[in-house]
C-alpha cells in the first residue's frame, strides 16, 4: 500500500510517521542560508523529476541552483538528504489532510468519494515526485521501511472507520476491517500510479470507478439500509 494512503476516512488528529526522515539535516541559521537551502531544494526537485533519482547528479543540482558543490555540502551530506528535504518541502501539497470521522448523519459514500478525489488531485499535481518515491524505495531500505510504516498507519486509520460503519450496520460485517483497508486503499494508490503518471487519465472517471469499487467492496448502505449510491 502506498504511504500516501487513499480514501482516508480517518480524522486528521491520527498520527502517522513523517514522509521523510530529515532529523539529521542541518538547518540554516540565517535568512540568507534559508534562501540558499530553499533554492537547492527547488533545484533538486527539478533535476530529480527530469532525470530520475538514480541518474541525478549533485553537479546537475548545483548547476540548476546556480551554486557550488561546496555550498551544497554546507546544507546536505548527499543525494539522499536533499531528496528527503524535497519530500519534506512538498509534503503539505502532496498529502491531503484526510477526511473527518464519519458522523451518524453523514453519507459514508460521499465522504469516500470526496477523499478519493482529494487524494487523486494531489497525486496528479505531484505525479513525478510520487513516482520518484517508488524508485527510491526500491534502492533505499530505510526509506522503504518508512513508507511501510506510513502505509500501516493509514491502513489502521481507515480500518477503524470501517469498523465503525460495520457497528452501525452500514458495512459488510463479514470482512476484516484492516485487510479491507489495505486492499481498497492499495487499489486506489496503484491506479493513481498506473493512470496518472504520464498517462493523463480522466480524473473524474477514476474517482467514479474507484469510489464505486469501495462502496461495493464494503457493501455500504445508507442510514435506511438501502445500498449506498
């Protein structure tokens, strides 16, 4: 399952691991330093998205930023650190804040549809960077583990909401909430990767299909017991 999650019907207060570990990265102590660092991070995103993570070179990043290799090493120790900084800078834009708890008088199908749309819009806006995250996870065990823990956190959040719907009689009581969460959220994430990275698929059509599969997969009903639409 993608660490980005999908159809996040949990509350925004649920804690998840950060998108990247930037704890060891030095922070600038001056405004000028902060501007230089921001320029390097923006340049790195341009180079990574253009060339890919594996073939991107530090010299390409510094050339794009208009600074020296020495300046680069003032702020970062290598390519892995500046990639983490790129993800940190893009985090708020890449990940929508999640949907609220589904109250008794809310329509769960509408909540799932809105959450799927928010996820897919954010994914499309950052499709190249999302693809890069898959590339880096394939070669960096620490980053892969961070993504696994994020995916688990999002799955557990969705599972709690699915369980609440089951308790209210609005979702199939015979399915395991966590496994359903992994399956349905993973489906959305995989479709986003396949259809929105270089494919230019119709986003609203994706929203419609994926939401219908969520509804059918959970056998959602409205408050009157009728099948959700």
